[in-house]
């Protein structure tokens, strides 16, 4: 018994020493002091200042399509030789070919186009379809031709962006959603109908016709052709229409 007690003695003393050391260590370690309000504000300000601000998706779409946008001015019409009007268009080919709505240039005695870089040129209609699409060939293109990317297959609820020159306000950009598909509207006092149209709620007004309707990837899904206008005010009421490139519409897709 004595020999066992002599052996246990150092073990007990060692354990007690370790316990005392642990208690002393934990009592010496103090919890960190809480941050003051000034320190919190300073940290937040530093985080905000160093964070990279991401541009809105709509801003990226606008920057991507702007070099392809075209202002169209026409002189003369079937009804009046002195008539003048403004419309929109978009470059769709590396040779400077412009896509627009046919009614913007139909019957015009003279067509003048202005590109995003300020270049102005006369243009001629080279093709048209029965669903209100037309292609123009300018006599002189811009210094740098940037064709837009064409796409199809929009869905109801998708983001929609319209770019054009309403009332002559060049490069106006509006945003909304695709409100419906395969819409049909009468034109020319009901003598003809456009079918398979995209309905959208991005604001458009006179001068927007012929401009591109874009998706969130800056791809052209249609060409603005009309707005719902039951009154004589000729103002936007929240319903616009665009001719799609696929999936409907008399004449089938863009002119070739």
C-alpha cells in the first residue's frame, strides 16, 4: 500500500498543477472588446468604397445596341409629296444593311439614315415582306459597322427593351417585359392584318417604329411595328407590338 501511495503522490501533484495552470490561463485571457459605433461605421465605409459597383443590366444592353441603332428620316409619301417623318432602324449585317419596319419607308420619295457615329447617308429599300419588315441599303455606311445579333423565341415575362427615336428623341431607351405572343392587329383601316406579333409594355411612341426590341442579352427579338391606340392622341397606352423573327407572322422572319 505504501509503495502505491508513493507512486500516486507525484501524479496527483502533477494533475493539481495542471489544473491550477489552466485556471490561471483562462482567467488571464479576456474576451475581445466589442467594436465601437465609430469603428463599425469605418469598417462599413471601407467595404463600400472598395466594392466594385456593377452596372445595371439595362445599361449593358443599351451600350451594346447603341452602335447598331439608326435614325431614319423620310421625305414624301403616297398621300403627300411634302410629307416628312421619322423612324428607327438597326444594322443587321456587316455590309451596313439596315432592318426597319416597312411602313416607316413605304412610298417615301427620299430616305436618309443617320448612324450612331453621326454618318448620314441616303438609302434605298432592297427588300420587304408582308409582315411589315424591310431592309435598307445605305449609300455610305458608318466608319465602324457593328451589326446587332438577331434572336428569336421570347417568352411571356421575359425582360424587354425598346430602343428608337420617339418624336425625334434620338437613342431613347425604355424597359419592360414581354406581355404576350402571337397577337394579331388590323392595319390600313382593317384591310390587312399583322399576325404572330410580340406584345410588350416598354414605352414606344411615333418615331419608335422600326427600332429593335431586345432581350436581356442585347439580342434583337423583333422590330417595333405598332402601338395600341384606340384614341386619336397617338400616345403610348402600355401596349406595343413587334414583328418577331421566328414562330409566326405573315411572311415568316426578316427579309433576306
